[in-house]
């Protein structure tokens, strides 16, 4: 396997990206890691850490976090993100990972890597934390702000295949994000989507309310990108507030500090449960190659876990399975 990593994307690039790539290359000798980016900026972080399965592909440009996605991808042909996308399209890499500009990565997936035939709108599918630590795959959580019922059907099919191929769930439960559990609830989009999902070759369990998401009432949560992104940001904000409040309370005086010391293992477990670094990244499902979006503030651990995630998806032949399902062959 060859996995291209955008070494210039993310808040901590290239230092943490390179560090994570080095760790991944050391652990998985059967996988070639290709760092794509400015060679002069990458090499200092590789000093004394040369490995046979770690390479550099020079790319002179990079796409910044605030650049307009379509314009940046079209104009910066030699940017690290676009070059990594071209490697996937041309078969030089089996997957690409980037912690860079989300909109630019979506555009790279569409314009450079290309869509799977039959897929109208690729979806961003991160894992949401759940109380049982097994997580819930949700899509679309921000790739597209508008959707049609047919798009939600495609998300359901791709999400079900992902959970089966990557996570080994034999019969993934698929739910539809809605304002109520009753079949007749929702807006025109969710009502029409409900009918399609109910007839689809998936294990559809009906509507799921946002308050039940953390209880893992389903394995795949389907929604449009607008509602999904609001759900994601609300969860991130809540987790940040809760952890911040706990830290403030446990450092208030010597008694609370003592209590914190006793509860430290449990608190660490709670923190890890809500930590995006554990999942590595979100696949962009529906493009004709494996594209994984890592969190913008990814550190070395997140990058390494993204490589692990890519390896499992490749071993499970995720893209081939999605193509077969969508084409009916």
C-alpha cells in the first residue's frame, strides 16, 4: 500500500504531520508513506529518521486555510494537496490524507480524484463518539449544504458499506437524523428520504433524534450536510465546555485537586472518548479513491491513526465495494 500525506496541511504542519508519518512508517513496514510538500521544510524533521518505506514527493505550493477552495485548487496545481490527489487519481497512491483546508480537500476530491460513477454528492463521514466507545459513523457532516432524498440514500448505502468493510459490523443499523422518531416527522427532505431508506437494501431503523446520538441508537447516521454540521459543531462545543468546566472545578482548591487525582483515570477515559485524534479522520465517501480528512489541529497521534484508518479501509476494499453496490454489479 502507498499512502500520500499532505505534509503542508493543518495547524501543526509540517512538524506534527512528519512526526506522525515517521511513526506510521515504523509500525507498518508493508506500507509506503509518501510525504507530499516542500522538501526543504520537510527534510529537517526527518533528520536521522530515514526509513525505506518513507518518501518525499516535492510540491512547491500549499493551500492556506482561508483560501477560496475552488480557485485555490484550480490555480495551485503544484500544491501539496492537489499533488496528493493526482497521485490517487493516477494510481501512484492508494489513499491520501490531509489536515488542510476542508473546502479545498472536498474540491480536490471532486475535481482531481473524481466521483464514483452514480454518486451525485460525496459525503464527509466522521465518527461521532458514543457512550459505549464504539462510535457512530455520520454523513454528510459538511461536504454539501443542500441535499436531495436520493443523496441521503446514497449516503446510507456508502455508510453501511464503510461500517461493514472497515469496522466489521455484519449488519449495520442505519438511522435518519430527524426531529422525532415517528415516520411522519420532519421536513420534506427527511420524509421523502425515509421512504427511500425504508425500501433500500440496508438495515434501516428509522428516525433518530439528536439527543439519542451519543447512545448509539444506530451505527450509521444519515443527514444533509447543513444539519449534520450543526450537530457536529454542537457536540464539539458541548464536549469542550464540559471538559473546561470539569478542569475549573477540579482545580478550585486543595480538596477538589485531591478528588481530581483520585478520579484521574476516569477523567482521562472521558477525555479520550471525546478525542478526535483517536479516530484519525473522516473519509470523503463517494470519490473514486480513498480520501481522508484529518482534523485541522491534528498532531502526530492523529496522523498515525489516520494511516491506520486508511490501511483498514484499503484492506477491506472499501472503494471497490461502494462501486459494486452503486453500479449493481
